C-alpha cells in the first residue's frame, strides 16, 4: 500500500536541505537514542502513538531536490504492524517556499486478514500517521531553517 503527504514550508529549499544535513535529531519528531521514536495520529484531539525504530539514510541532493531514505517499524509486537519504507523529499516551489513530501509503501501484516483490516481501517491510520509525521517535520524545518 502506498501513502503520501505533502506540505509547503515558508523557507527556501537550500535552508531546508541544510537543516536536514545537521542530522535527524534536529528535525525528525520525538527521535530518541537508538533511533526510537513514536508515530501516530490524533483522534478526537487525543494523541495515539506507537513506538517505532526509525532508519534514516543520508540526505541525497540532485540539483535543488533533496531526498532522504526513511523507514520505521514497530518495536512490539512487530508482527502485528507494517513496516513503512519510503522517502522524505524536498523540492523548491519558488525561491522562498519548499514542498516537503513524505511517502512510502507498506505491506499489511497477517496475510489476507491483514489486507481486509487494512482496507477497512488501517490504511486510513497509515495515511494519518504519515500526515502527522510530515507536518511535524515541516514545523521543525520551518523553525530551524
């Protein structure tokens, strides 16, 4: 399954890319020792989070575009939650604005049952989780760029 969310940041792409170069602890939300974090969503104003291990590659620049490989997996119970594998992408919108996109793929766990659950509920949860992570990263980049 594919998930993606994009937001605009009121900073030039060069500043946002430079912020990524400073290391993920400055821009990835709630990143702790051992690359542990929590991802999730808000339901009726209440934050619902799952502890995950995050893997982030080095920022790769191609012209004005910057990509960072990204993945996360639940810490417990791993077999009940999908692994997201994707990327973070920065692209210029204009000289003063940058588009941040976080996108990725995941396979629902638990075979056919997992696919049915994903169709019914979990894909919406995955979309909301990627949206929350993207918006959190955007806030960090906007404030530190």
